């Protein structure tokens, strides 16, 4: 069951990564069009603002994918000097801390979104972007990341309870470059 859950989470996050990648690609295209137009006609304007919004939304949504692909940075000097069971404890502790930290960030992101909704806030820029268009997907990305972190932790705990340390390590351990070769 744990492996099936991890496979589903990875599959969902591949789709998220694809959408985020397309969003970044579209943003880069918009910036290129803006640069080209600056040399001939006039600037579109606001591409720097839009790029910032895309980066915030894409980062929030992309973190769940990065977590499942073991791409988050961890310092492993102590972990590398231990056996399988102690490494599993380090991995579980790291995953618990990540899930807790992301949950706190998601929790405290809501008051920002709530204030924006209550006040119908707009950016203090020439575009006057309604901030709800940016903050709701940004907030949803943090919620997604928190849910992914807790579900991944739960799956890893199930694997450890079954004594499948190697599978748990592949789910929440470290990606070591020399193992990929």
C-alpha cells in the first residue's frame, strides 16, 4: 500500500511539474517577446512583475515534486556514518521536520490570502494586478506541498513498520549522485 501511495504521489507531482514547467516556459516566452518589442516598437510592460508571480506560484507547487525526487538539500555527514536503522531515523526526523515546517508556512500563508480577499487588494504597480489571482494559487501550492510531505512521511513510516528500510530510504532518504551512475 505504501509503495502504491508513493507511486500515485509521484505521478500526480509529475503532472504538477509539467504544468509548472509550461508556466515557466510561457513566462520566458513573454519576456522574450517583451525584449524583442523593446528594440522595435514598445515594451509590453509588467513582465518583471508577472515573472515574480510565476516564480512564487511555480516554486510553491514545485516543492512537492522536488521532495519526492529527493532534490531538497540535506546535510548528510552524520547520516553517512551510520547503519541502515539509524539512517532511517535521521530520514524520518528530517521528513517530520520538513512536513511540520511546510505546514506552518501553509498555515500562516492563509492570513495573507484572507486579507487580500477581504480587501480586494491589488498590486501597487502599473498593472494593478488583483493579488487574489496570485496569492490563491501560491497558497494552494503550499497546501499541496504540506499534504505531499505528510503523505510521504506516512508512507515511509508504513515501510519502516514493515522492515523495508531500503524502500523507505528510496522514498525519503538522500539522492546520492554516485548511486545514479
